């Protein structure tokens, strides 16, 4: 790959392993003799626990233990899960009800774990669960996205988790009163289940006074801290590893009950214990995504320049605060509140409410897709009501290129941007001028065709610091230790490629080491589109240190002064010397000379600021008015990701992100009944996008290199989802608009779309 220069579309090296069944996933590598854990979960959404009798379960053949919250408390375990708190508008903290590892006193959602059974076989554990006597007193459920209803927690009056605000409410009100035009829209953002290909799972083993927990998460250090906390161990007694992980999307970044309880059981029994979630179990217990309703308003002057923007949202927290949940629709939403538009007067108000549903937390994009969805749906509506094209209205309100660096109304500093250039490229690449002919062809076939535009921006998130350690091994291989965790994004390829680009070390001798708290002392894990940008910045610093360290040694070998030695990404050179070793050759020479101090190099770096990926998405859909079926016919993306390390991997991330956004827009939808029972708990009831639902995606880039890191990169992992939801929704709205549909909300399933058309027709007649 180094032969042809940098930024090459190198094929993923890990795929051979994955596609030939040689991946090392947590359930594949658990110790064969490990006991099996199984969780007895609440069958009702809200009830007072009258009794939980596990005596009969303990008598089932093969059962090693049955653990309840009472057992954990009796053993002195700190048996709770943490959750964020944001500040309320009056300065107080949001509610922080205790979330137990195993339900005690009450159950608050279907699927909440009540007991853990550990047995020699999974069938024995399941049989034992059938023997548990659970007596409960039904309580009224609270399912509405509104204050009030049945009280879930004493700490949250009216089920209000928080009342958060940001901006200048009075200034916004004044701007709206003085506006020439005001456009408003209520926007629903439906709840989705993440459904990673590999369900959550973990195993734990206790040996020689240490616990090893392997779980399929998005980083090991957070889990390690919680294992230390819950089990009351010293940090040096805990090792956490992440093997191959089949998808995370934010959902696996959080700590859950199961890995901690599996670790507890392994320590208690001094035997290895394993657990892997079943699909319906995952749908019941994995943190969900989105689930909010927003009312958005935009004020415009007579020239259609936006002067103020305000949003009032109600966000579902589920039954408890999950790890980051209170921050998602508040702090993270606000990062891109005003998107790419030059408006300084804003107000964002969010009420978080508890309901008898699974907790909600980060899902691909974590707040930024939600914010852009609201904003771009409103911009689409404004263009219709104000009588201009969506392209023209956006251009009138773009932050101008000359205004960067630009401080937003929510105190974020966008470093660079050229939004008009990106949008112009989309118009040409997406053949906007040919849309009318395609629409006419659809009409001739009895179909409605619509086009939807979204211009998004997002910010990379997560820990801005990362370390990289490079080791030259005795067998002439090189190991690079990283603090992130691949969930299928291709990290093994891109990190080896980047190190090779910078050093000339062939990629086939580079091993990427990740996900082991014993081998890597700290790291930020994966999430928020941080991985490649933050990790490669650390790698770049490590390479610089490495070259600087080798230079005096090589200079001595060459018989020249150190300042006369150069390194050109492949070899050390000095004028007048015939010696021009590669780094691998230099390391072999140093090892032979006993210079083991040159075998390991490490640096830790911190990004000075975030980067802000942005781009334009254009979706075209066809709607069958007879059935309501929506078909995505054409999809075009022009992204500004700054400089790319591996364009192929970046495009793959966009494809996956678009598919997840389209999935939510067209079919994915969590449905509970009034009693809190999940009605979409299998793939028979919860639709997921398949290859046949997606057209080939037209993808290209218009790079404006970031100034927030030395490589000029911008993260790409979540961008596809951030742009896709509004593009698809605006396309459906466009198709339905001339048929009288004025409120089109996701998901656009056939029945919902057919019903929208029918109701619009009935209003006319």
C-alpha cells in the first residue's frame, strides 16, 4: 500500500478472518468449561415486587448459584449503575434515581433483570429460571412523552428527569415578535433498537486473586473502573479485554448489568462464567435510541435571512438514567443546534421524562442526528412556505466561507467550512436538473416521486487524548498499541496503513493491539467518530519521537553528525554515506547492539479542538399511492471529511450510516402497548433494512482540511446517519406534499403513508 502514496483505498486486512469464520468473538473464545449465566427478567413493565422466591431454582440439577439484589447487598457489593445528570434551568441537578443491578422493590420496564442463574449448561439455567416464583402487584404504567402519569421514582416528581435550557430565551422571543416570517413544525424522532449483528455478551474468570472480564464493548477502561467499583477490588486485580466485536454503534459503549454480574459470579464461584444475549433479550434490554418530540420555530427577515431559532423538545429517558442519556438530547444536541446556518439568536429547551420503557442512550450520532433532523425538516418546510427552493434558502443562510473560524450561538467553534462548494457539487453529482424528468417517468408509472435535501454538520466527540505505543519485536514484526476499539470499522487496516505510510514499515509485519487493559494502560475507546483522528494523531507523535530517538544511533553508524541524517518515510539517509537503513533494519541493528531502549516508543497527545464533518445528502423516493410503499430510488452524498486516510473505509462508513438512517426513516419503529409490553421484540415485528432496500449510493468528497488536527482530518463514522434521516424524510414529504399531506413523520411504513394520503384525500372531499 505504501508504494502508491498516501490516502489510498486499501482493502481491509481483517475481512479474510471475519469472512472465513476465524473471528474471535466473545462467545467463541469463552472457556469451554465456563458455567452459563441466564437472567430472569421482569415480565411486566411496572409492578411492586411482593416476593422473589429462588429456593426451587437453587435445587435444579447443575445450578451453581442464583443471585438477587438482596444477595449482592448482603455481600457488600456496590450494586448500582451510574447515570449522567445535567443542570436544570434553575441550576439544580437533574434527577438521579438509583438504578440497581438487579431490580429490588419495584420493576420499571419489561426485561429489567431480577435474578441471575448460573448453571453448568444453558438449558439447566433456563430450567431453573422457570422455577423462580415471582409475585408482584401491578402498578399503573407511564408511557407518554409528557410530564405526569404514574410516578416511577420518588426523586423525579411528575417523572421529570430534567428541565434543561441553553441560549437566550428573551432575545429569541423578541426576534420572533419582530420577524417578517415565522415557520414552525412539530417533529417526531421515533425510538429505534440498535440491533448490532452480535448481541451483547461477556465472560469472566477468577484466577490467582485477579478477575479477567472479556466483553464485546467499545473500550475496556470504563468497564474496568466499574468492575473495580462493584467488586471492591484494586485496579491491578482487574483485567478487561474486548475481543472482536460485531457492531456497537454507541449502544455497547455503556456499562450494563450483565458483565458486572458475570464477574461477580466468577469471583464468588471461583469458576469461569459466560453469558451471551439472545435476540429478543437484546431487544428488551439494550439501550434504545432517539425517542423524542420537538417543536421547532425559525424566524426570518424580509430577505429570508434567518434571525432566530428555537426548539422545545421532550425526550424519553426510559425507566432510568442510562450512562450518558441526560446529555444526549441536551449537551450533544446543542453542539450542532444551528447546523451550518449563520444565526446567533437561539433557544433550546428540553424536558427529559421517565417512562416504563427500556432506558435510552447514545445511538450512532448521539444527539447530532436528532438535532440535524429537526433543523433540516424545518428548513425544508420553510422553503415550501416561503416559496423558494431548499437550495436557495440554505445558501442565503449558510455561514460564509470568510467567517471561519466561526463561533456558534452554542459556543462551539467551527474551524473551517465551504458549504456552498459542497452543495454545488451535490447539485451536479446528484443530477438535480434531471429530477423533473424522473418525476414525470414515475408519474407515468402511477408513482409519486419526491426529492429530499439535507445539509448536515456534526462534531467529533469523546476523549480528545490518546496514546500510541510502537514496539519492535524480536521476530522482526512491529506492534502498535492503540486506545480505541474496533467494532467492525476496519481499525486494523487503517492504523497499520497509517503507520506504514509514515515509516515505510510494511503493513504485513504490523500487528494492531487493542482492547486489553493489561497491555494498554489507558485509552478513550471508540465512539463519537473520534477513533482514526485521535489515534493517528498520537501515532504521528510517536513516529516523530521514534525517528528522533533512532537518528543519533544511525548517525553514529554512518559516521556523520545527527543533524545530517534525514528520514523520508522509508529510509534514513545522510550525504556521503552508503548506509540507508529502513526502520526495520535500524531496529535489527540496534537490537544486535543491545540498544533495547530503542525497541519501544510511546507518546500521548491531545487534540486542541474538535473537527466538524459536514456534507449534503440528496434522497429520491417513489411512493405507490395504492399501497403506501416507499422505495428509495436514488441516493447521493457529498461529504467534507477533510483529508482522508483510506477513502474506501470512509465510504464504507458512510454506506453503513446511511443504511441506519434510512432504516429509521422507512421502517424501524419500537412499539409498546399501553401496559409497557414490547410489541416489536423479534425480527418478525421489527423491520430492519436489507440490501434490497438500498440503491447504490453515489458518494464523493469535497475536502476542506480541518485545522483542529495536524492531519487535516474530520471524523466520518456517524456522518451518514446524521444526514440520512432528514434527507429521506424530506423526500417522502416532497412526494406527498402536492397530494395534501402536510405532516409526514417517520417511520414511513406502507400503512402509515397510505393512511397519510387517505386522510389528506378525505379532508379535501
